[in-house]
């Protein structure tokens, strides 16, 4: 019984989380915004297909536990690129939601914007390094 229910619950949770992420990307119109900023609006279908294929391949690799020996240098480069992507995605979400102006107004931090941005960058980099090297 547990060999059928546990995988079913895990699969259901994965579908719910994936649907939530996709709903967030769709509602915030991130893909059209990226296409607009990069002036590649004609390639929007390609963006959608690449995101879907990447999610499927990443899920299958994660589930199967497949490992690829790429060497330390290539892993560092890939990790760096993934970090850039996550940072850009977080920045795009913050831009779309206009989080920074609200925080600055609420906490009366006018004139400290550059320090806030650099503290966010430093925190992200420090967190990534701690996760990379310790955990």
C-alpha cells in the first residue's frame, strides 16, 4: 500500500508546485517581458518550448538520479550561469511587483536605495556560497 500511495502523493505535490510556478510565470507575464526587453518577440514560442523541455528533462533527471561527470570547472561555470538566471528571475519578479519602491516608501529609506540593492546582491551571493560550500 505505501509503495503506491507515497509515490502518488509525491507526484501530486510535484504537479501542484509545478502548476503554481507556471501560473506565477504566466500571471506576471515574465516570458513576454523577457522577449520584449531582448527584442526577440518573434521567438516567444521557442522560449515556451525551451522552458517546458527544460522542466521535463530536469524532472526526469532528478527522479532517476542520473549523474553526469562534467569536471569541476564546467560545474562551476554552469552553477554560475544558473545563479545568474535565478538572480535575473528574482529581479524580474521584484520589478514586476514593484517591491522596492513600496519598501523604500514604507520604511522611509529615501536615499538608501543603492545600499539596499547592494545588500540584496551581497546576501544572495553569500547565501549561494554558503549553500555551495557548506551544505
